[in-house]
């Protein structure tokens, strides 16, 4: 493997470790500033909001001036953001740290573009992107465990550590990474992130899928932003145990997506059926999460982890499968924008709900998923009435 590819994968790995460290340790660190659940979830939301506005611009900028300068700027901004966050003297600097990271949050999509540039053919491109997915899974196993262990030495230690990792990565990228994007674009850069969302609203063919994806995103973001708080306040887990729980989730996701997806789920179920089935499994899991009995909670966690990991793949595949080949890049961009929007809205809501009643965020997630099930079920029913096969591009209906 080339030094360029190794450096890119290292960038993704460090990025995911940072994300993994944040989720379990954040409530324990921020509790030194405030006990409000809304404050903690708002830190998730402000990052997502900044990345919602910045990601399309950074992607277009990398087309315009090259991958290398944009990626290096993004890596160094990640380091600065973590250092500001780790050394925050008050709440304001917590938000400044997340904003600094969010406004240049282009590491992951630009890394994908880098590896696409390096590929010699379509097969190699698919393999490269698959390797990114594998690195993402490994990073999400390592990150929470690392956050839990380092948090024992001080709740700010994990953030200093991740900042130092990002700084080292930035130096390596500066000296090692070449520019791979030779045909620079001259297209004007749009700064309006709502354009992809407007296209989603106007798409008769995929509108239902986009709405279901948004509801799925609301459920996931609500769960992620209060999960550590729930384990701390209900089961009295410390940061080490919370970190190991998240690592176990990462292991289940890796096994489910790496092995079970191909050899079990897609072997015995058609994608549309699997999509609806896993939405129901996900709903049941969220309803059972609302418990103070840990064995039931653990079972519910397995159900939600299976549901989440399968639905991410299948829902995306269903959208791509109904899209003409020449429009699939744009459609995947729309899905990314919808994800960022849901991750901006839901943490605010879940923080307010958690402060009012610790069970409400889980019930909210279950409701969102029930609505997603209804939307997709109605679409399937309409397709059956029209006698259109699922794999026919929906544009033919217009």
C-alpha cells in the first residue's frame, strides 16, 4: 500500500477516534461546567450545524483548488478545535472548539475523494471506499475504549490526546501527501447548503425515501446524544464502562456489516422486506431501552445496534438502486445533507426532552422510526398497485 493511501486512511482513523472519544466521555467532561443535558446535546448539534454549511463548500473547494490544501487545512483545524475544547475555561470555549472543528469538517469526504482519485478503475475505487468503511469501523471500536481509559486520568485528557494525534497527522500529511486531483474545476462554488434539500423535496420518485432517511437520522442522533447521559444517570456507569459499551456496539456493527450482511440478511431477505423488518426491530429496541433493568437494556441495545447497522446500508442501497447511474453522486450528496440536518435538529430536542423526562428521547426515536415505516410501507403499497418492480428507476414514473 502506498504512503499516500496509508496517510489518507490514517486521517480517517484519527477522525473516527475523535468522534468515538467524544460520545462516551463528553457528559463527564461537560458536567464540570454545567449539569444541563441540553448543553451537552447542543455541543453535538453545533458541530453538525457547522458541518451542514461547510461540507458542500469544502467539497467544491477541493475540486477547485485541489484535495491537498483543503484536507491539510481541515486536519489542522480539527487539532485546533480539540485543543480549544480540552483547555476551555468556560462554556463559551466549549462551543468555540466545536465550531472551529465543524467549519472545516471536510476530513472524511475529502479523504473519499482522494482515494477515488488514486483508483485506476471502478473496481479499485470500490475497494478503496470499502477500506475506508473498514477503518471507520475499527476507529469506532478503538475511540470509545480509548476515551474511557484516558478519561480515568482526567476528563480533558482524551481531548488533548486526540488533538495531539490530529496535529501529528497534519504534519505527516503536509510532508507526505501529493496532490491527486489534476483536472481542477472552474465551476463557481455555491455556499447554499439548502440546494440539495430543495432537490430532495422536488423529487417525486425518491421523496418518500428521503423523508424516511431524515426520520431515521432524527432517531439515531437523539439516541447518540443522550445515550451516555442515560447510562450515567440511570445505571451510574463511569466513563470507562460507558467507553467499553460503545466499543461493544462498534464490534457488533463491524461483524454485522462485514459478515452477517452478505451471508445472512441479504441472502435470506429482499432489500425492501429487510428495510421494513429492521425498522420494526429498531422500534422494539428503543421501546425496551426505556428500562432500569440492565439485562433488558443490554438486549435492547443489541436490537438497536443490529437495526441501525443494517438500515444504514439497506436504505442507502434502496435510494441508489432507484437512481440513474449518472445521478447517483448527487443523490448520495443529498443523503449526506439530510443526515447533517437531522444531526443538527435532534440533539437540541433530545436535550430538552431528557431534562424533562429521561425516557422521552427513546420514545421520540421510536415514534420517528414508526413514521419512517409508514412512509416506506405506503410507498411499497403504491408501487405494488402500479405493478412496478422495485429495481426500476423511479424516473420512469414521471
